[in-house]
C-alpha cells in the first residue's frame, strides 16, 4: 500500500466518527439555545426580577409590600403609555398617508398626545417620589441597576414590530 492510499484509508475510517462528533456538537449547541423572548415577555421577566430584588434588599415587609404595589402601578402606567404611543404612531402614519390631511389635523393629534404625555409624566413622577420615599439612599442605589433594566425593557416595547 502506498503512503497516499494509507492516508486515504485512515481518513475514510475516521470520517464517520468525525461526522458523528460534529453532529453531536451541533445538536447540543442547538438544544442549549435559549428561546428569544418577546419585548413584552422580557418586560414581565424584568418586572419579576425587580420585585425579587426589592424583597432581597428591603428588609421591612411593610415597605416591601408598598414598593411592590407601587412598582406594579408604575408598570401598569408604563404599559398604558406604550399602548397609547403605538396608537399615536398609527394616527400620525394615517395622517402622513392622507394627502388631504391639514395642519389642523396634525395639530389636533399632537395636542392630544401632548396632554396625555403631561398627565403620564405627573403620575409617573408622583409614583417615583413615593417609591424613593419608601427606600433608603442605599436601597435605592442597590435597586438602580435592576430598575434600569426594567425601564430598558419597557422602551424596547416601543420599537417597531
């Protein structure tokens, strides 16, 4: 047998093993992949994580209950604002598509959105003040990273589908 035929014979013997190994590795990699969460699912997961952090960091059970309730109220407000903004976008898109739309049509939509946003800002600010008042500076700082992640999840819901 020549050296070339020995090499070919060796490759031929090991080829099925190599294919089986690669297939196994690809299968394991595919099975270990986490499913991608929707923006809403991610927001819910981040809310649950934030509530867990509140329970870990704040030791007073009464303050914990109040903070969780205020957080839920804040998130409800955020979800409503997200829904309202999507409706607003659709109205603006409809106006943009309408050749006959007037400046007054746009101003009416803008004025309504401005008023709604002002109401949301006041409500959200009041809720935030109440949450901050229930925590010490150290607790507020410790909750900051998780709170930011929750806010980012809310903002991702505003991205176009």
